[in-house]
């Protein structure tokens, strides 16, 4: 009887518990976790009810859903590198709770691992062993539909900054910033937002890429035409493959946390094991071993079954040797393809640009990428990939309901407000004024309707020939024509009282393939010692050589008629034909013999006229081109050198030409990434002139007697020191980034970087060419051009760049021909460069 009564009581208790459990109302929380500094959604964040084991993680957009019937008072969110937050919960109801997390520097300390075999090491060895199985580069081809979104905001708007006169005029906009920042976040001012939908294609053998941009929407302050930006906001520039040993981000090489040599760069900690969807994963946390290195800290999620990379959340902090960057954050979610390797399904990159001064604002750039409809191992014909980026003709034309139907993720209310705010800001008069000033500083031209006035760097010079030189130039822009480009300038010297001028027209025959023709006529002062076209690649150096005593550079009045035709036969292969008629009228005591007999009775002349045709062929494999209005911008791959072969034929008797001659030239250049050793850059130049010519028509090697370092010159060679008709030169620069100075504690904070340079030149001048021309010095003595001997000219240098984030100082030693007149054995040269 007692047992029966006890059993009845137990059953009653169980029944009451079930009834009560069913009676308890469900607590449901929907919400989103965002970064308080950037406003971006935060994936992979832990969300749980306090005092329970009921929890979840946020998805890639930062959204989460949490349910429970267990009584609870609060919900907690936590993530490595951020301050945890707790908020109160209303029991038994469905509610929305939003979280914004602030970074916590104290949680970003180095990973500490106790003695013994680190359990993370065994996992990492398996990851490296299986990398080829999961790397997308193992696929013969892949393609997918890609949705890309970019937003750029101004942040850290201090009260002092808001009180400035220019900011007062946009106070109405600033007062509405709370709707963009959120309740707990910092206020931000959006200035750019773009969206694009495209199809991205990749082929492995040979390696080719192509992107077809179907539709793009670009809105930004100071923007009239989004054509160029539409080409750089797609999937082509948002490729992040952590299976590579090194990732190139913002032009810098960062070592992957799963690189082959992972143990050399990182400390690791096995933090957790959990299910992500259907995959049971290890979570590994890591931090750089060496402070200041270009390395990440953060977490990766590795599948237990086959050691594949499933999720990535990494950060580069302000302690890395980068300029102007507070933080770079990359988050990635990957999916397995039917062939085995994993493709990124979603990417998010946030770049936080630091304030230049205490009273200036910072900037945040946010990149979001979503990929779907993936197809693998179905390569197209090689010619299909010839156009790396293809912009549809109607890509910039608005279509009703297009974005609602094609966005992979709908815009948030905040992003809708961003569009509205940008339109308001861009139409403010004060903003338009500041944008125009910025455009002049960056581009060198002031836009006035259909014409651009400039460049401003050439507006004034002072030299021994012209005295004060004033110059005014212009070129038409795309508002004038999409086919014709008119350009011209006029200059006047107050000492020589002579007008100089230039005028020309370019015509774009076709944009696909790019084909362009043009003609021009110029009458201006040239310099024999600085005829090389490479001088133009260094604007400061090119401007400086217009100043000072031009006697050392052998000035002459240059009258030139020029025409060209340039096209692209196939991707990367561009031929060019040039026709030139040029008259050389020296402004110094120059003469040459007009007959092969070089005795005192031979007739002499000082002026030269040449008529010539040049055929050049440039090949740059995997080079990418972008169209900016009526100009084409080339982005050269660092995998292969860009090679140019030139042949020139001179015609005697044609349009007054004085000589018949042949010239051959081969040049190559390439940037070489070297992982933790930084990167190198070389320029190779080979030339041969078999004809007998006066020295202004030979190769006058570019010297440098300025205080500015130039990559186009031999920096301790004097102007016109050496002339050759056969030559071979190599110029090399190496930037070590922070490889050496990061290891010195007192130097690490300065973020200085070491550079090394080396230039070598072999050359010769045949006796017939050396004796053909001469000049008179100040005492009336004839002086012939100087040639290199058997030994090469050589100089080496070392230096420091990134001083005050802008200045570079080079210390250069000349090694050969030290007994030449006015030869400098050592020099200190400076230059300015803007580098991250």
C-alpha cells in the first residue's frame, strides 16, 4: 500500500511539472550585434541567457534568435576583443534587443600557451596537409553571381570639429547622425555608398579572370560619373584566399594564419569546439609572435572531419607597421563546392582610417561581398577572359525594382538612411567647394565645364634660359566628347622673351579593344640629358629639372611634329606606331661633322632635323585595365614582368631628315613580392644603336644633380656624364617594410622602414660616334661626349622611409669612375611618398 501511495504521489508530481512546463510562456529574442565604432554587423558572436547553457551565435550579418522557457532575467553577448554586454529580458514575450560592442584592448593581449605540446598544433598540421584538397585554386574553373556593397563614412567628428565654419553649414545633416550610428555607437557621416551585381569567372590553366558587371549603383560626395568606381567595386578587387601563404591587402602582404610556416609567425590557442551548421568545428585563436609584423590576430573555425577552413574572423591592429590605418578587419564564411574545394560565400572587410591630427576626422571603409549560384570545373575558352572587367552598357542606368529583386540581402533601414544623407550632403555649396579643391590637389587639374585647366605643377618655373617661366594648359574631358580629347598649353619666359606652345588631339577609335590615335605639335625647350620619357613618371623630379642652371643638361629649342596609333591585339599585347619629325636647335656651343671625315676641313653644323618611325610592342601578362573617362589605367600583375621592345628607323631626306639610322631597345620592369622580406622592384634596359650619329641622338644616361631621389635616374651620376650607343642597365629597389626595424623596441613605435637600392650600367660608345660631335667649353676648347669604359658605372644605397609617414631619405655611395670631374662619392637625397 505504501509503495502504491508513493508511486501515485510521484506520478502526480511529474504531471504537475509537465503541466507547469507547458504553461510557462516562451521567451523569444530577435536582435542584431553591431560594432559600435563602424556600425557593421558582427558575425560569430556568442549570445546566451545569463545563468543558463542556452545560447547561439550571430550569423554573418550579426543577426541572432534566442528562445527559452527557462526563467531568465538577462541576455549576454561576448566576443574576443570586445567588451561583453548584458541587457535585461522581459520574460514570456517576443522582443527585439540590439547590441553594440566596443573594442576592448585588454582582451587583445598575446596568446599565452603553457608548456607541452600545444593541442592547436596537431590541428594546424592537418590543416596544412589538406590545404590542396580545399583550396579553390585546385579547381580548373569556377564562376558565381556576386553582390558587392561598399560604404565609406567619416567618423570621430569631435565637438571642436563641428564648430568650424565649414561644418556649421552642414549642422542639419550632422544633427541627424544618430539614426546612422545607433543608440550606443559613435556618430558617422556617410560620403559614399555603392552596390553592384556581377558574374565572376576564373580559369586555372592558364590563370585568367573575368568579371561582367550587370548593374551598379554609385552614390558619393563629389562624384559626377561613377564609371571608374563601378569597375573597382565589384568582385575582382574583393578576393581573399587564406589558403595562400600571403594575402595582398591594400598593397601590403600579410601572412595567413594557416600559412605553410604558421609556427614562425603566430601563437595559437585551441579555444572551443562546436557545431556550425552540419560541421563540427575547432575554433583556433591566434596572435602574431612579433609585434609590428604584417600579421593578423583573431579566430578561424576548422572542420573536424576534413580540416577545412569554414569561418574566418581576423584583425590587423594599429600596432602593425601601417600608416593611417587604425584597424583592418576581415570576416569570411566559406561553403564546400560539389568538387570538394571551398569557395567564399560571404566576405566583409572593414578598414578604419586614423585621424591625421587630433582635430581632424577619421574614415571607415566597409566592403561586403556575397556569392551564390556557384559553378565549378566548367572553363570557358581562353579568349573569353580577354576583357578582365566588362561593364554592361546599361550598368549605370536605374531600373525600377532591380535592386529589390537582385540584392542578396535587403538594405537595412540604416543603409536606406545613408543614401538619403549622401544626397543631402553632396548638394551643399560648401561641400562642393571643398571637393573641387581636393580634386585639383589630387589630379593636378581644375575642371571648368568641358575643360580641365592645368597641371598646376607646371604652372611656374625659374631657370637660366627662360628666367621666370609661366605656363597655362588645358585638356578637354568626357563632358566635351567620349571620342575626342583636345589639349594644349602656352608658356612664356621673362628672360628669353619667347613663347612656347603645344597643341594636340587624341581620338579614341574603339574602347574594345582599346584603340587610340593622336597628333601633336610642340615648340619648347628640351634638355639632351633628360630626354628619356621615364622622367615623366616622377612628377616632382620632372618639375624640378625646369629650375636652375640648364647649362648642365644641354638645353635646346625643340620643334616636334608627332603622330601615333596604339591598340591591343590580344589581352596584354599592345603594339604602337609612332611617327616623329623633330628639329634640334641648341642653346649651347654644340657642333657636329656632317660628313664621315672628321678632320678640320670637314663641314660642320649645329642644328639637327630627324624624321623617324618607331614600332613598339608591349607585353604584360595578366595586366588589367580600367577606364577612367577618356583615359585608361593599367594595373600590372606582379607575377610577370612588363616587357617592351622598340625599333626606330630614321629617314634621311624625308621632311628634312639629316640622318638614316636604326635603334633597338628592350626594357622590362616588375615588382617582386618576397613575403616577410618585403618586396623588390627592378627596371632593366638594353639598347643598341648601330648607326653613326651626333650624341643628342644617342643614349644620354639620366643623371641627377638635384636633392631629390629619382627612380628614373642614376642618382650620383652628373647630368650628361655618359653617352652610349650600346648599353645595358639594371636599377633595383628593395623595401624591407618593417622586417628589421620592427625588431628594435625603441624603433618599433616610429614605424620606420629600411630600403636598399642598387644601380649598375654597362655601356660603350664607338670611336666614330665619339668623334662625330663635340661642344665648346667656356674657354673655346672642343669637348667630346664621355663614354663608359670596361668597368660599369655602379652605385648602391640604403635608407629609411616612412619618416613622419611621408619622407624618405636615401644615402647613396658611388662605387666607380670616382676620378671623373665633379664626381660625387656620397650623397644624401630625399623624396616624398604616400604609402600605407
